[in-house]
C-alpha cells in the first residue's frame, strides 16, 4: 500500500483567502498501519498494568515466579527486582503503566515514532529478563504452546522490523525487509520460529501427558466458555504428548523456512503461522490470561499475527 500526500490550499476552504497551503496529511502505508497496531498493543498493556491486582503483592509474586528453573545469573536479578517491586508496589506499577502508555502514544505519533520504538526495544529487553525470565527458554518448561520465547521479546523484534525508513529506499519483498533488508529479516523470522520448533520437542514437552497437563493448567480462573475449550483440547491430547509435540514442531519448522520459499508458497506458510498463533493463543495461553485479571499482556498470539502481516509477500513489481 503506497503512501499518498494530500494537500488543500487554505484559499480553497470557505472563509479562507490567504493562499497559504494547509499542512499535508499522509495516508498511512502498510508499515505505518502495522506500527499503529503495535502502538495499540502497548496501550492495551498499559490498561492491563493498571488493573487493581497489579498494585498488590500478587504482581511481585508473579514476577518472582519467573525465576524458577533459571540459572542463578538470570534468577537472582529477577528475585531482587521482584522484591523491590513488592516493597514499592504502587509507585513501581504506576510507573510501569505510564511507560507503556507513553510507548503506545509515542509510536502513534509520526514525530515520536523513532524515539518510542527505540525506547520500546530497551524496555522490552529489560522486561523479558526481569519480568519473563527470558521467556523460560533456559528452563526445561518452556513451550511455544504457553508462549515461549515470551511475548515481550516479540515487541522488541517488531520495533526493529517496523523501524521507519526513507520512502525513497528501494522496494522490499515484504514490509519487514524495509528496515533491515530481506536477508536479515528472513534470518530473524527463521530464528524465532525455528527456536519455537526446537522448544516444542524438548523432553519435558514430549512426555505423554505434557501438553494436555500444560493446557489444562492454563484454564484456572478463566471464564467457563474458555475453560471448556482448554479442557476439551486437553482431553483430546491426553497421552499424545510425543505425537502432538512432533506435529507442532513440524508445523513450526515449515513456518520458519517459509520466508525462503517462492511468494505463493510463502503466503501459505504465513497463513499457517497465523493459524498456529491463534490456536496456541486460545488453547494454550487462554488469551494471555487477560480475562482473569492477572494478565499483563495479551500473550504471543496477537503479536505473532502482527509479525506475520509484516512478512506477507508483496506482488512482484512489473
């Protein structure tokens, strides 16, 4: 989608005869629309962070839980920061909500988008460590079904791939390639989805009851209809951990290499990425827990769908 500049002289408007042109309005192109969607997700995070329970000890206890299973070098800073937040819950949580609000608003503004995207990368990396325990990737319990390698690292990845560039730069095969170039963008996609395929077949995820138990555990505190979906999926997967993890890993691997395929096949793998993102978001992550009052972000589902949109192959120019 190309950007279009529209200008209307003041003299053409009723009551204006100065002849001074008005400020131009630029219709957003695809990259800008994706930036705005990313900003909207940050605003949603700010709203979730402002929930009353986040100002209680429950929030710091939740953060401290991400230290479990991690190496000491990762776990000790998590425990320290969780303790600090627990002692000053109101101030720190208000600060967290304000930061996310400013990031969302900053990304929405054309003049502030670069600063906001840069700040979001720094913030995301800090939260990925101190809030998500590096998404659990260094533990034995990390699974793409429950959101590994973590939602917040995808925020950082999107900020890099949606970085504004000069419109005069040469056309790219997909939006994500505009900022870093096609080879680097494809490598980042391969790294993300390939790592999820790897995590899916780790020993803990191959156990007969592993996936069923994981999904069933995520239904706690959820509305009845969402819990029923989780329990139904868990029942279907009971005793099928090895088969389920193998099939999931295969699908994730296909998505990972999809960006290297011809455009028609690549579009198919992007659609598969969307399907996997939505399925794991609904079944494995219970919509990120946002309906329980304890969710701090919407989970990986919406972020992966947004990421997939940035990799949708453009029609070949003639």
